[in-house]
C-alpha cells in the first residue's frame, strides 16, 4: 500500500525514512505541538515552500533546465487569488475563478516560453527566463489598478477559513478550533496530495524520459524522443505546480504584493533549498524546506540567546549578535554543501548502499 502510494519511490534509507516520517507527523500536528501564531505561520510557510521547491526540482533536478522565472508563476498563483477575491468578494467562487484563471495564464506563458526558448542553450534560456521574470515584476508593480502596485492587495476569504470563525468555544489540547486551524489543514492536505502527484509524475515513463534527457539530451533524441516536446511539458507542469503553491500562500496570508511572491530573494531561497535537500529527489524538497525555513525563522532568536549568554565575552557576544544571522545562515549552507554535496537525501541514500 505504501509502496503504491509513493509510486514505488521508497526512501531507500532508514534514516531518511525516519526523517520524512518526522516531517510528516511534525507538520500534521504542528498546531498542537508548537502552539503560537509564529509557529503556525512557519509551519504554513514550510508547506508552501515544499510544493514550490518540489515543482522547481521537477524542472532542474529531473529535466536539467535552469529557469529563473519560477517565482513569476508563483506570483501568478498568488495574484490570481488576490485579484479575484478583492473584486468578487469573500466566496469560494472567487477562489475557484482566481485559481483557474491563474493556472490558465501560467499554462499559456509556460508554453510560450518553452516553445520559443527551450531550443536555445541552457545558459541563454536561463537569461531569457530571468528577463521575463524581471519584466513581470515591473509589470506587477506598475499596474496598480489591478495588482495594488507596491502596496499589494489585501482581501477577505470565506468566513469558515478565517481566524474569526470558531467551531467551538472550548480549546482542544490548548488550541483554539477556529478557521485559521482549518485553513492550515487545508494547506496540509493539498501539500500531501501535490507531493504524491509529483512522485507519480517523476516515476512514470514520462519522468524516466525527462531523466534520460537530463543525462544525455543527444542520446535521448537519437532514440526517438522529441526532446523539445518533453522539456516543454516539464516546464508547463512545473509552472502549474508553482502556481498552486502561490495560491496556497495567498490563501494563508490573505494578502499579496510584489515582495511577497515575486521577489528574486524567493528564487535564491528556492535554489538554496534544492541544493540542501538534494536535486532530483522530491523528498529533498521536504527535508530542505523544513531545515531552511526553520533556520530562517528562528536563527535570530537562537543567536539572541547566545548573545545574551556570552555577554561576559565581548568578542564572542559580538559574533553571536542577531544582526549577523545572515552570516551564520550562509555558514550553515556552506557546511551543508561541503558535507552533503549531493544533498541530504542523496547522501543518506548513498550511505545506505554502502
């Protein structure tokens, strides 16, 4: 049953299996294990980034395509929900219209970019996608009538997934049973479903062809596969999954703006998470997203504790200043690449074969 559910792509490492189970259970019970608004926001951000990073890895890790336009599709999903909800009101029909519209726009853009750009060499394709993403960011900032400009859009969603809606006056295990909790579990179920769908894609005959193209494009073309068609389909699927991740973010935040979903910093975070977790592994997206988002969210708090505890040693206290959290985050990334050159998932699987 488990083998079939995971599309016969088992962890192949006991340590990795334990880590994935811990991630699954931790996210499933996060509202009860880690109470508080910040902890719930961090858990929801992890869910969004798991889908977003896995969708990018479908393009980079499994197909070998480097694209810097991934945040554009992420932003399209978020803006689709935001624009529809701000104009149509707080209803499920607004979410449906916004999601369908965003998926349609992403589909068309991905097809255009794929058909016109995937025939060029990898570095030129990456530059084209970077230019398109930059143009889209500028467009979103300028079309304030539709996108809210730099201020973004704040909107309402159905009351049942709003924090003000309470299912019970009595808390359960110290947690309020409200719409915020229901919204979190909605994201959790969607994330699990999308991850299983991506596992199915990469382990299907279509996914095997993508891996063959990644390993040797000329050989794949020589045995009869139309490389451009497969790469275009991979780009479209990756874009659609990224759009769904953007919609998840907008539903959780009830706000969207250029810096929220279209910032180039998000693209950098995606690349870092892919490297940490391991390219060409859907599981790497889950492991990498958990580690990176937790470090990004709590490293400053941890350094603040260290800064206060070492106040007697001025040089060490200055080194552990919360203002230097990016330095420590960069150091942790360098160490992870040094000790896990193929990512955490790749390292654990390789060790299990020894």
